[in-house]
């Protein structure tokens, strides 16, 4: 996994609540057997109409907006456990997703793929969405080590929570398999006692 | 302070705790399917590590399989490739696979319980959010992402923070025609799709105590739809009777020994939950959803609520409904009875009982998709097949089918479908399809009438 330190970028405001993983990556695109290329179909049915024509009204298709940070509404990533959702968002080029609330499985999947879910207060989320919508060139800085997210145009900042173990993993580019593989003796001992 | 059912099962599976970090949780059973496993197998290969405990993994093909002509080669190249990959991966790693055509094949959350693989007190995971289903047995069961599938392959363990606990109690007598699905949809409509996030739910009270295992599975299945990782119900005689004698259940003396262990799993009377909710069973009525998440549900006799909020309005616009209107009388052309939520024998009995001697409406396409080969066999054995065929329903072969429309079973654009599945997200059943979630009884009644009816009027 790539190391994650600081992301400073413009952002894309997607002010919809309860965005489920079927919207992020529809099931018909889950037939692949590798992890690459899902970004082409991220938010597929919002980005394109049924004939494949660009839906110009959708924020990801609006040239005004770009960046490595996606700002979204409450309860982002609810629904299916498909990790393809995190792969698709990452593959499209996002490094951070900001919301006031994330669904559990999505959050875990994102962290396991070096995509940082940043949970902010509803008030700060509203401020970020408004600022970015009105001034698309506004930059946001996410500092993982300091656990802060800052709207650079105003200097307004908020700190965010992250599990200290996961933070260490992201900062160093470790993943859970590396850790678990080193625990084999303990696991075998547990099996002897319990299974 | 006493322990909850969840605490007891969780604590027994903790291998170690990382100071200030997650715990290492041992996983007893790992269920896999064709869609979320290939990348995990690739990960093992890439790192040159072998599967740690292949005998604790069980595989099926369900998400991406056709529900007609399963004996023929699959037409769609990508689907065929994904299934071939599963077969190859299972063979290379000595994993038991109940593939397409096998007598044990079916939806993973239907076959594991019916084979006796799912048992009380276990930890069980699968790369599928509806793994919560297995909590009906008093096991800790939850959906995981593909990176975690690879972790369990590599170590039979996961690194997890212990979730918080929630108890949802429903007491009283359910009204006639109110099914477990209605109880689930009612609770989600009351609490919202994010209420359970970060929590494991225990469903308690006499409504769940009096439910069959099939009903309990429906309820626990839907706990993910309120954001919870899983739901659980304390094991009791209903559970033991269901498990006893199944293929992988403990036999004879060892079964009795297990029952004695399982008896101790119940939540202690002095245990404290982080959150508690209580509902009155007599307030629950047959439910239906009107929006694009499972929390947007109403009693069929009620009208769509009036909310001024962009996301709510976007949802109604997609569904083609107006604030404040009733769904009764709306024409519907598709009915789907199936999915890991409602595709067990009991669900088909309920539907057949209503349908018997009636004819589906001319405008209706009614798809019945059993959860497994065994359920399909049982439908025949009990004479339900002829009831459905005579009524003009289409009985298909087992699989996930139109619940997520990965295969050919797609609801056409713009069409409404009354569905016994678990998610009414935009496009879930096919691009532009509009899903209304309901119980098998409401689905069957819709198929007969060709429109949504207030079933409560027939029941009272």
C-alpha cells in the first residue's frame, strides 16, 4: 500500500446523503477478477445516461470541479460490502473522502486501500460543501499525522478521529496481512486451546 | 456487570489485543463466492502465501449465476470467466465448492444454515454484507471487504475494533399477515439506515422468540440495512431443533455437549447495552418501501411522508412518487420473490398459500427464485410448484438473481418491482428499475392483483 501523509487539493462537492455502494459501482461492473479499472465506472449511472452519453448536470462531469478530495453527504458508502467501491473511488483519482458519517464496511475497505475517510462535524461539512461549490478553486489540506482537515481559503480547520493502529498503517504503507502473518504462532496456540 | 450474547461470543474468539488498537479475532467459518474472492486469491499469490485453514472455508457460486438453463454454458463471457476462476481457485486451494449444478448449490446465506455449517456461538464471515443473516443462530456473522477476505485466507483472523452493542426488543403478538420482513422494515423505518452503524444488534423479546429460524434469518439479514455489522438472536430450542441432524451439525453426544455450551450464550440479566430500543408488536403492519433506501418504508395503509430535503426529493423523483400520496392502487408489472432475505421454504409456503387457486394478473411478470437447490426440491416435494405454475408464476433455478441483477434477471428501466429482497437502491434491480421492498405475502398479493393493494383489508 502507498504511504499516506498529506493531501492538498481542490475538491468535488457531491452533496447527496445515503450514497450507497450500488451508486458508487453498480453490480453489473463487479464481474472482473482483478482490482484495476473500476474508476471508469465509478458513479456510472449518475455520470452517464443509459445510452452512455455524459450527464452534464452531474458534478463529476462539471469542468469547474476537480481534485483528489470527494466531499459527500451523511452516511456515505452504505449497503453492500463490495470493496470495488473503494477501488473505484481510488482508481478515479480520489485520495480522501469527506463526510459527516460513513457506513462501517465502506470505511474499513477504504482504509485497507489507502483511501482516507475523513469524518467531520455536520456544520463543518456544510461549510466545506458551500465553500467548494461556490469557489471551486478552494483548496483543502488533509494532514493525517496531525489529524486535521483545513479549508485553506478561510483557514478554518477541524480535527478528525482515526484508529491509531490504522493511522500507523497508512503513514507507513503497511496493511493488515503483514501484521497477521507475524501472529501465526499466537493464532496456532489459540487454536490448540479453543478449537 | 454481566455479558451480552455478543460479548460472550466475541470474547471467546479474541486471540490477542493490540495495545491502543484493534483485536485479533479468530474466524471459525469463512464463506466465499465468485464476486468478492478472486482479488483475494490474487493477493495470496502475489505474496506467495498459502491458504492457512482451507477446511474452514466453504464456497458457492450464487451472485453471478443464471437462473434458467443452468446445465448450459453461461453466455456472458465475464460471468463465465468469474465462475471458472472460482472453480480453479477452490481446486488449487483445497476448498469445498458447491458450484453451479451441485445439489448443495445456492445463495451462500441460504445453504450454510441448511447444511448445518452455521452454528450458535461461532464467528463467521463472508465477502457479502448480508452475512448478518447467520446471526439468527446466535453467531457473530458479518460481511467483509475483499482485503479482509485475503486476511482470513492468510491467517483465519481479522483485525477489528470491538463494535458497540444495541438491543432491539419487540414484544407482543404480531397481527395476522405481519411477517418477519415487516418487522425488519418497520424497525428500519423507525430507526433509519444509519442507526446501527458501529453496532452489533441483539434482537430480543417474544416476537423473535416465537419466530422460526427462517424468520429470524430474515430479520438478522436486514440488520445491515440499518447500518449494523450484524444482528443476533439468542439460541434456544428452535435453534437446536433446526441445527440437529443437518449434514455438518455435531452428532449425538457431541451435539448434546454443544447444546449445553450454547445454552450459556444468552445475555446475562444484568448486562448493559450501549443503546436500547423497544417496540410494540401490535403497532406493526404489512410494510412497503416507497423510496431508494430500506429506511424509506411505510405501513401499506399509510401515505408517503412529507419531508423537505433534497436527498428525499431526489429519491421520490427517481421512484416517480409524490409526497403525501398512497401507494395503494399503483400498477406494478414485476414481482420478485427470492434473495438471501426471503427465499427459504417458509417464504414460498406463505406465497403459495395466498396464491393457491388464483391467477396472476395479466400485466404481471412474477419471478420466483429459490435460495438453494434444496429449497427448490422442497418446493416440488410439497406440491407448491404446481400451485405457482397454475397461477402463472415463473419458477426459476436458485441464485441471487434480481436482488442485485448481476446476471440476466434485470427489471427493465422505469418498471416497478415489488420485491422480497433487501435493497431498493437506485438501479439495484437493473438500470432505472424501481424497487418496492415487501414481504412474500405482499409480493404474492401484488402478483395476483397487478397493483399494490392494502392487504390488511383482506386480513382483518
